C-alpha cells in the first residue's frame, strides 16, 4: 500500500499541476464560468454596437439634413431635437441660428449696405463649413468605433467556437485528476484499516 501511495501521489501531483496550468492558461476555473463571462461580454458589445449604429444613422441623417438646408439656416433644427446628443455640434448650430437671425433682421430693415451684413455672411459661411467638418469627423469616428466593436464581437465569437474543445480538454483533465484522487483516497483508507488491523492482532503480552 505504501508503494502504491507513493506512485499515486506522484501522479496526483502531476495531474493537479496540469489542471492548474490549464485553468491559468485559459483564465477559467470551470467551463460554466467561461461561458457566463463570454455571454456577458457579448451582450455588452451587442448593446454598444446598437448604440453606435443608431448614432451613426442619426449623424448621416443630420449630414443630409444640414446639406439640404444650410442655405437657409432659419429652418435648421438643433441636433438635440433629432435625438442626437453632441454638445459641440449643438453649440455650432445654435450660433449659426443666432447669426442667421441677426442677418434676417438687417435684411428686413433694409440695411443691405451695413458692413455688419458682410461680417455676418462671412461668419455664417465659416460656421457652415465648421459644422460640415464636425459632422464628417463624428461620422468617421463613429465608423471607426463600430469597426472596433465588430472586431471584438468576432473575437468573442471565436472564443465561443473554441469552447467545446476547451470543455473536452478541461473535462478530461478533471476526470483524470478526480480518478487519481479517488484512488489515492481509497489507498489511504486501506492503509488506515491495515494499521487498525495490525494493532488489533498484536498480543496483549510479549515474551522477553
């Protein structure tokens, strides 16, 4: 029994080390934990992708809307009214609306020769260009963000595809470890029983 225990103990130690290395390599304690973590990551990424797609669609709509109405800024809506939250873009368009309103007042009061009118025209043109650039930049940034999210989703899906193989390997190592541990525990129990049996068969007296 002692010789068998020594052999099994060595095997048990090697199997335990193999199991720990496998869990450390794949950063999991069990397959269920890995699956839950991947599902959580995927849910969050899907939500992020949905938000990015929605934001991109609104930006593209805003670009088309602004291009079709930039000649008459008085008809423009602030982006927040289109469910697009962009403080910089909101501020630029609000400033454009203010300048356009002042321009309209000068025109209606027949001040076409007022030098302020030329200044307003130049400011409105510059603001229109800034708004167009801001929208284009936001569209590009959101497109890049969406690409990063899609790449991360693809990585998580790849992890999912590897999960059955990982599961088989982990179960195989755990099965070997549990089997070896059962044998070791059984031998330890037999050794205890053997010790008890040897003690019970010793005589109460000894001839000297």
